[in-house]
C-alpha cells in the first residue's frame, strides 16, 4: 500500500494521539504542522532550508496554481515535487476555500471580529456545477468544478489531496449554511468519483466536514464523510466568531468522526489552538501564520502574550540577544534581535528569510515536543511551557 495510517493514544485519559501517515514520499509523524507553499514556494526560503528546519510536509494551493502557471505547466515541469525540489510528502487544498475567501472574507478575519475587506470580489457565481470566478491576474473567466479540481490536483502531483467544497461564513443564516453543506456533499461525492476514475495509488483523498457552527449540520456532515470511502478527513468551514466557539465546533466535530482515519484541521495555526486540537485527537494542521508573521517582523517565541515578538519595535534596536537562546536555527545561532530589527527597518530581504527560518524551526520544535509529551503523558505540562498564561 502506498498510503496507510497507524496511531496510538498512550495516555488513556487523553484523546491525543501519535501516528505515522505513510505516503509515496515518506512517512509523516503526527501530530504535524503543514507549512504553506501557496504558489509552489515557501515565501523567502529555499526548500533545502525548509527541510533543514525540520519540516516534514508542505501544502500548495490549487486555486493559485491553476491561475499561474497552470496545472499543465506544473505537470510538464515534473509535478510540484520535482519543480520545487521537494522530496517529502505534500498536500494540496481543493480551491474551495478561495470561493469563500473571495466571496465573504477569511476565517481568520472572522475570528478576529472583522468582516470582508473593501476589495473587488472576483467570485461571480456558485451553481450546482461549480464556482465561476474571474482571474485576479487578467480578469479571464474560470469555472472550477469538483472534477476539474481533482484533475488539477492530480496534475500537480501532491500526495494528499482534498475534495472540492464551499466554505460558508458564520454570519449567514442556517438555511444557507445547510444548503451549502448539502451542495458540498454532492461536490465531494463527485470529487470522490472523479478520483476513483484516475485509478492512482500515488494520491489519497480527504473528505471535508462542513456545517458551520451548527451541531446538527456538523453531525450530518460527519456522517457523510464517515460513510464514504475517503482516506482521511478535514474539518473545514467557518468555525465561529470567537476562539471559544471555534473550540466548541472542533470538539463536537471530532467526537463524531471515525477514529481510524487521519484528521486535518484546515487553516488553524496558533500555538494555543494547536494544543487544543491535539487534545481532541487532530493529527495535522496548516496555516500561513508562521511564515506570513515572519515577513511582517514577527518572531515566534514560547510563553509570550501574543505568541511572538514584534521585531519592528524600536525596543529591540540594541538588543544583543537572539530571538530564543536555545533555538538551534541558523538565525538564533548567529544573529541578534537588534540585527534583525535593523534589517527590517532597512527593508532588506534577508530579514524575511532569517525570521521565516526561525519560525519554521519553532513550529517543528513545537510539534516534536507535542509528540514526545503525548508519548510521555505530559501534554498539559508541555503546554504551560509554550502558551502564555495570565497570572
């Protein structure tokens, strides 16, 4: 078998589990964080340094790559693995999230209490067939369907691929959320049929659980994915207007999913959120947060109120200390906070490279510590080392 998933729950009092997800490009130790190489690159960092930072797996975006350079161009260049010079496991999303983000705003904005930014919406229409939208590059029209999403992901060549779905915001009425979920189920079934027709053993398909913040809809969606022949599950859709609501949705959904399949939580990457998800049995997470934060001068650290240092702040101008004294990354071993502050202020590209290298190393150290803590039954104690707790 090209794909398999085995896991154990060492602590009988916890749902947290450690696992091994086998793919054609290697075995992924879980829980794991998946770094976003949205347009076939982890921004500012070459793939050899991404790997040296301890990275096991990366994610690329179907929507952006179908726009540029195009799936057939990626195929002609040997697929994502060869094109990017990445030999490890790889994940692609379906493009469905972009339907949501271009139409309503992002999940991250919802959690922060924001609404749609003032920008021209490029998503034109959602029909039973698929989603019609305009390219953000040249205004050309595109129709993304379940079948086309699977075909594109097949051409891209990722190991782990995802069904096509629509992701609704929390502030729409339940009636719309239900109708959208039902349509997503029909799209997921079509995705599954298109995937089976490929007869490939080099890719495995994730089904997505939708249903917004409504327990009865989440139950229905969990039943749908449990009862169909997916390799794994992903928790998608809006998770609510606050962290507490997000945790409630995740907890309820996890309680309804079949335990024998890997589970991925889409688009979530905060340190505290990862600990919460792991305790519910989630195996993998992805988010642009660590790398995007780095490009804006944010360096991840343990036990800080905001989970990071803002190195743009003049407070760090003459700080001789590394970001974290015990971090083994090249940045922390060789450079000070003051130097990084200087690079940021001077608008030097090296700033993004060095801080990104640290943030990726940080996240990989976090996940390794979590796996070890699960094995040793010390997850709560480990969380206190990484997450800031108000006195």
